[in-house]
C-alpha cells in the first residue's frame, strides 16, 4: 500500500488554507472522533520524564594504574580511594586513540615498565548523584571500551562487556583483543532501578586487556535516565522516531518514501518537507512547508535474543509515509514525527533525482549481518568509507543478510541507527536474505517499498523494481526455489514483464543467493537450482549485471552466456566493448563474517578471493558505460582498490514496429498483427505485454524474428470481448527494446 497524503501544498493560496484545514478537521473528527492535526503547542501527554544526565562523558574519575591486584574491596562504597590518581576521561593509551562519542584520550594511564607485558587491569571510581529514582522509566549506559570492562554500582555488578562469564580477577583477560575501542549502548534499567540510591552512588569499573602485548586501552562512559535518544538500539518508550529508513517507492525524480519506529503510544504519522535552501540554520521554517500524513501499524516484536528465548515481545509503532509532487534535482530538508513539538526527529536532508537521465553512482554492499552492536559499527565504518570514496553516491544497496536474526529488533535498530548520519540522507535499498527470511515481517516493518509484483512473495516489498538514470533495477527474492514453487515461477514471469516494459539501457538484477560464487554456498541445492534456471533466463532477458551476496567472499565472474565464459574485446579506455552475456558479482561482506574460498577451480570466476577485510563497490552508470570499483576497507579507515571492471554499450535501440492491430477472431480469441521495422538495427524478436495486466498478472509473450519475414502475428487465448485491451508491442535488438507501439481492442471499434 502506498502511504502518503499531502495535506498542505505550496500552491494553495494563503487565504484559502483556514477553510481547507477546517474541512480536514471536521472530516477527521467524523471518521475517528479525534483531531486530524495536532497543535504543536499542546502535544501529547509525556511518555516519560525529560532526560536526566547522571554521568556525562568526559567526567572526572579516580584511577589506579600501578599494576597491583586490589582484591574485591576496591569496588565497595566505603573503600578509601583518596590515594588514587585523578583525571578526566577518556583514559587510556596511546594518546591518539579515540571514539566519535567521547573523543581522544585526555588522561594517560600507565601500562607498566614492559610494553610486552602490560598490566592486565586498570581500576576506576567516580560518584554520581541520583534523585527521584522511581521516576526513571529508562536508564541507558553508553560505554567507550578497549578491550573489556566490568562496571559496579554501589559495590554490585551492573554490566560487563567483552569479559568471560565467570568470576573476574586482576589477571583475567578480556574475551578478545579489540583493534580499536568500541562504543556500545546498553539498557541498564532493570538492574539499576534496584541498585541506585537517592543521593550519592559509587560507580566502579575495572578495564581489562585482551593480551599482555595489547597496543591500547580506552575507557569512558555516560549514564542517562529517560533519554530522548535510546542510542542505536531503539527506545520502545520514546515518541521520537528511530530506525529511520529512506527508500524509493515511486519515481525518484519526484518522491521519497520513509519508514521509522516509535513507541506504540504514538500513532500519528507526519512528514514535513521543505526545500533545503529555505532552512533557517537548524530551525525548520514555518512557511513553504509541504506536510504529508502517513499511516502507522502496531507491532509486537522480540527486542533481543534473550527476549526471543523467553517469548517476551515489545510493542512499537511502525510508521510509513511518502513525499510526492517534488521537484527533480532538488535538495530537500525534512523532519518526521506525529505533529507534536516534542516528537520531531532531527532534521534530515535528501535530494531528488535530476530530471534528465544523467550518469550516477551508487554504493553496493552486502551481508552486514551481526549479533552485537559493536559489530554493527563495522557495517557503519564500511558505509562511511564507501561514501567517503564515492561522495556523490545517490543511494546504497545491501544485497541481503542485513541482520543475523531477522526477527530480533535490536539488530535492525543497529543496522539503521549506527550509520544514521548517512542513512538519514541516502536511501538504503534492501534485498531480503535468508537471515531475514520470508517468515518474518520485520523487513517489511522497517522499509517502505512497493508491493506491486503480484508474485505472492513475502514479506511485503521483497520483490520490487525501480528506475534511476539510464538503469532499471529488479529485486528478486531468492528464498523461493524449486520447479514446483509457485512463487519462484511468478517471480520469473515478473522479471520478463519488467524487462518488456522498461525503456532503460542498463538492466541490473539484485538478489541475495549468488549464482556464481567460490565458497561453501556454491554447491548448495538452491544455488545450483538458480544457476540452472535463472542464468538462462538472464541470457534471454539481456541482463547486464547481477549483484548478490550470501557466500561472504569476493567474486566477479567472466561475462557468462549459456553457462560458459565469453570472449571479450576492450576498447582503448579499457572498457569491455558490447559484451555478450551477464557479469555476476558477490561483494564479500560489509560486516564481521568472512567465508573461506573452496580449494578448487571455478571456471566462471574471473576474479575471486577473501582479503579478510570488509568491502564495498562503487557502481557508476553512464549512458554508454557501466563501471564497478570494488574496495577493501578496515576499521582504521584504510581503503584499497581490489578489483575494477567496466562495460561499454554502443548499440542503439531498434526502430518501432509498424501497423500494429488487435482484432477479435470468430472463435473469440485476440489476434495481434504488426509489421517489422522497415529500417534501423537488426531485430531479433518482439516482446508483448498488456498495459493494464488485463490478460493476467505479469503476462508477456515473445515472438522470434525471422529474416525475410515482415508480417507477424500472435494470438491470445479467449478473452472477454467486452473488455478493452491495450497490447504493447516492442521490437528487440540485442539487449534493447524499441519504443512501444500500442495495439488497442475496444468493443465496437
């Protein structure tokens, strides 16, 4: 369902707006008994008290860094720490270690006299004041840690990160060594509500190294009650939008779709959009604003893996809305909420596609899946480095396994919130993977995507298409396979219909399970099925490139046709010139999980390997070229070119068919006739579809061209003679369709 009702248009005359608003208010009251538009000055009853900072980042702590085991008393409230050193966080070494949340080290600590045998543990203590603890509805801790930490509140353990699940002693090492400090956010509500006291409270932390030769140490934290922003994990009690996702639902030149979560108490869905040039600093203007109403859905989901094990669900509202009627090639600012002052999102921006089909670049990623917030910072880094390398990218593609557990919400929150500075301005076009699966709806809750394919694939929006520039993108759901699978068959017909309808020069398919890869999944039953059935289909349809994931290695195939690598010719600029067949990519991983390539020969693989680094690919689409630049990246920010490939297409589309007609035969069938183009490029065949799906969902037909034959016909089985049919006939030359010609049948004409 397309959601997006524009309430206020810049073209409305000012004097007529009060009348229109009054009518809208009355209409909404009649339908729901509630207010259609909320006055920002009133707002809803508060969902929670305002945020209370119990401990700010960069606070002053006492610390002990003398390489001595302090036993167990050091964490108690009564312990005398007056002989300890004092300093401002962050603490650690070396001096240039930093996090985005807390910054660089402000107070250096000692690791001892031997760099190869560093002190395993450093101790920290500070005091925080708390008042009206019973009013705290949520308590959130944010930690900057390298390598592991155990936090105590008033002498009792409250939290541990990257530490073994056993008694912790001075010599205990962290579970693993971290190459960089991690920033993690944790919900401490349940444990701290019983441990915090009115007045003074002692926080004590022991930070542990992962090895004696570890190169760095880092410690800082903040503690906030009733936070407005629940970090990247999402706050089920907040009225402010979280997990904001932009997608293309309709024409990228004139529209943008949005989805987000809030507390289930928030049901209003409102989007305000204004040309970015009209922003007044960080304030949203009161004039020139277009306002759209969307819809929300009450959902119950598992927030954590532990919740899933315990069958405990959390309620959210999933909101969706579309901004349409926008200007092509225009930068817009927006904010999301329910129309009340306290519930607006931060101001974001986006830019519509230019009116002309100019060249563009997008970022291709895959398999960001992870189980922890810390590992989603790897996905964040991959996206950041990709956008830094390709700053003009118009959108981001992730070809599946976005999360590790498709029904665990905190992973979706981390996926969308960790890189929210980027995803608040660039659409993320998702592809369903086997970890999201067709059995969970979380994918559909988080993305506002068209559900028009008529394939019965689930979840909604897992099969869709969109245009950008001179390219047509088709997203296929590889959770369905097998000769008898009706959804797979319907998707095949959908692909044929999409290719018949498009007038774009480049055709790109996006799906998860790669046909041509080099790791363990290359021999899977479903992958073999796709190789047997989809590869010939792509030959038939003239697909230029297939972008996929699943096998967590990098693979670029040769140009593949009829299951065989094809010989290619390059021009003087290194472009593969008018290649036959399709090139297939597997983009390794944008997350923490790597697979090992099999130790065997893969005759379809032109380039393959496992660099054991995350990867992203910048894909540049021009009118006559399609280019790929694949880079490796690391958490430290280094990027290196791993592979590059470019195709050039000089062919031109064929001329239109002539004399197209649709007539009813004596036995009630529909007969289509036409003549071949009298000039232009050589024609190989003809594609036919009905403009309004009157013959059936995704119906298409193809007729071969025969040299020397100029007149062609095709008979459609018996149809309702009282109905109007508009059959579109296109000539096909190579990978290109001609302009459409309509053969219309109307009763009595």
